DNA sequence: ACTGGCTCCTGAGGGC
DNA sequence: TGCCCTCAGGAGCCAG
C-alpha cells in the first residue's frame, strides 16, 4: 500500500503516458470506493485532455482544461496502464481510456482509495485545503515542526503523521524517521526540543528522498505502473523488525501500538 | 483546539 | 482443508 514515495513513483511512471493524451472513455465498474464515485464523472471527463499529472500529499492530480481529477490510492490501490480491451480482474474498479489505445486502470482490493473531480483550483478542494506542507518542499523544516508542536501532548509519532502538520509521512516512514533522529515515538510532541526537531525534519527528508529514489518500498501488494517492485524495503532499519538487533547499538528492537498503528523503535537509541 | 478512537474493506497468515 | 482470529502501508470524522 502506498506511502508518499510509492505515490510519487506511480506519478512518475504514469505521467509520460498520460500527459497530452485525451480521455476517450471512462469505465466505472465499482463506484463504492471510500467515497462514491460521482456518476457524472464519465460524462465530465470524456473528451478532456490530461495536461499534467501532479501530486499533493498522497493525492495524484490529473489536470485538464475543465478541472482536475483527485485520485487517492488508499491502503491497497495501484495504477497500471493496460491495452484497451484487456479483461478486467478482481478489484479493477475504474478505467480511464486514452486516445492511444491504452487505459489507466485502478485496482484497489480494500477500496479505501477515492476518485474526485473538481472544476476549481484543486488546492481549494475540501480534502486538500487544510493540508500541511510537502515534506520535500521548502516550507517544511524543523522550525515548522517546533512551532506547531508547542503545548501538544500527543505522541510525536502521531503528530508527525498528522496531515495538517506535514503530509506524506505514513506509518512506515514515521518509524524510520524517528529512529534516524533518535527520538522515542511515544514522547509528547511538545516535549521535543528545537534542535531535535531540526534533526527530525532532516530525517524525514532523508528517508522519503531515499525511498523515492529507490522507487518506493515493497510490502505485500505494491507494484509501480510497470508492475515492478520498489527497492526501499531492504533499506528499512526498524519497520517490521521487532526482536531483531538495532542496526546502530544492537539492543533488541521493539514493537508497540501508538494510535492503533504498529510502531517500531530502539529502546536504547530513541529517547 | 486537541486527543484518542472508530470506521470503511479485502486478503494474508497463524493457530487449532 | 476449514474456520476463526488478528493484522495490514490511510485518513476523514466524531465525541469528549
């Protein structure tokens, strides 16, 4: 399931195949995604040309003259380009068929993904309007985290995963970034100092940047738009490694639940 | 204003 | 082989 590096890998994979292409047909086989797919979507989209494939947080943005498609992959979604007429498989919920004889096909077993349309500037859409800065952009740094965290009692890991604070830091990379910064995931966000937030912001940039460069992390069912796995899984230092020795100090790594999410950390390195 | 908990859904894996 | 349980990468929404 996609975190930000997987979404960015998907964006880079599909963008050259979509940009400049006209959508000739939209097939919705299963509208019951996280939110129901607008029944008007096919009529709105057919005939539109995709000018650009962008991304905001984990939303892919397909820009056309008339508006923008907001596409979220949820926990189990993936996109593939297939020749028109390719028989749909289980959980192939939606096709955007292009004027070159291929279709962008959305597969999502858990149906936590979504497809929205907006005719307005996408950043004003209700799902995007309140989002924090991009972790790889210039507005995100340690001072930003420090400023927002004063007085907050929630665990720093939950704080880091709050999309109003910073977008795109999912469960895997939150554990990885906190490990690299040496911060205990359960520490109250308001009790992490400025210097440590500078280190944390650097760690977030570093881990996400490395993961994007590696093509994402493969866990279970993620494949990029060409069907190849990502290679970041072998670079994970703590995620999924409870019981294994800490790669830095050798102490036994632990798993706990924080905010209903599995969290991995080193009890000696992280304070 | 925050916080924690719940929710949507399918599939994989473990224990018996 | 089958059944039942738990868990999984997201994130919006709600009550307190």
